[in-house]
């Protein structure tokens, strides 16, 4: 009998790669989406078009406990991958209340539904390196204290603590992946990496004159989303639940990312990138660098994409996108 997996946030970058991965593993894959997404497939499901016919989509809301209970009891999944969240950090600064409501309550509702109605279901929570924020040590590992610098980071710390509490208090199989930045051609246009590669393609085709960025000296540990969804699955297929840092162990500045992206199309980033103070965050996270030795040791996981291959993949995809779509 096929294993059943429920993915929240299935229409996003990670959700789409995870859905692909699980289908190849022979899973029956279910996705929870907002009703507005279910009614607007042409725009909301662009990452899933090639596999949509193989998915089971359920309209629901992470902000409604009744909705969450209904979907969990209907599916009784073997595994839940909770990726759904308000994840764009700049937006989190602008709308703190909805970020808190969606990210914390959604996690709590799922955990409670598992406890009450489907206690054998394994649960994965998508943590974030933003939980480390103003870092206490370099590099960061599973024991590094959290010091979030945004409401998004705070909401993820709360989700992490809820997940750990349900694991310890109710003996449920619940774990968190503390994922450092992971990108791909499916990244949303609002995220800085995709903003860069899309602008590079538009500038190359003469559709844009320059690129406005904020703090280009911020350092991040960047990997490829394809690699990171495999780690999620490995976490839920161990004998006992534990939390893991997933990263590459190398970090680069936003400047480095832009420099390489422009270089790949034979352009000098200095001629096009303009730093705008208005794009700085109210409280910056200057540097994040992960130590994923535990994941390498216990999960036998390691990233296949390095920084250069990641940027090449994104630039190539955006050149094709702009040439085809014209924007």
C-alpha cells in the first residue's frame, strides 16, 4: 500500500520539489492549499503544472483548526511536511500580525490534530536559519542558541519549540529541519536571489537598466532546494525523531551572488547594481553559516549543488524564461 504524505505549502518552491521527490518514491502525495489558490490554478500552480494530475489537492486554511482537523482526519497521512508559512521576511516586517497568526497557529493546529486524531503520523517542521538571527557563534549548529531578528524568525522559533514540545510531551514523531537559505529557478521573484537572476536576464535582453538592492554585504549559506527536500524526507525516515541543521557549510555575500550572476552573461555587476538604503531591513542579519556535520553523519546527506552550480542553474532558467515570456 502506498505511503501517504501531506504537504502544506505545496505550491511553493520547496513544496513543488518535495512533491516531485515523493512521487518518484512511490508516495500518494496530498497538498493543502488556500481556497483562493485552488480557484486560481493558472497562477498559483505554475510550479506544479507538470505533475498536477498526479497530486491530490485539498482546499483548506492553516488559520482554521477545524479546517486542519478535517484534512488530517480525511487523509490520515503517514507523513506531514509542514512547509506552509508566510516566509518573505520583508513582508513580515510590514504585517507582523498575520505572520504570527499563520506561522505559529498553523503549526500548533497541525500538531494538535496529529495528537488527537492521527498519532502515528510523522511530522516535519520547516525551521529556518533566520532563527539564529544575531548569531551567538560561527558556524551555527543544532545547539546554537536562537536570537531571531524578525517576526518571521520569532514565529519559526515558536514553531520549533512547539514541535519539540509535542515530541517530548506526547511521544509523537516530530522533528524540525533548520534549513539555511536554499534557492532555485522556482524561487519567488520577491526573494533577493531570484530578484538578481531575473534582473540579469532582463538587463541582458535590454528590458531593464539597473538593479536596486539593499545590504549587498550580508552573508548567507546558500544551497539548492532540490538537495534540501531530500534531507526533509531522510529526517522522517529514521527510527527516532531529531532536529537537523541543513546547509552547505560555506557562505557568500549578496555581492558575490550578483557578481557571479552578471559574469555568467558577460556583464560587470558594478555597472548595474545600485545600493538603496530604503531596501535595508529594520534589523539586519549580517551573516549566517551552518554546520551540517550531524546531518552528514546521521542522515548520510550532503549537498550535490555548490554555489556556482546554483547560480548557473538560476541564471540559465531566467534567461530562458525572459526570452520565452518577454518579461
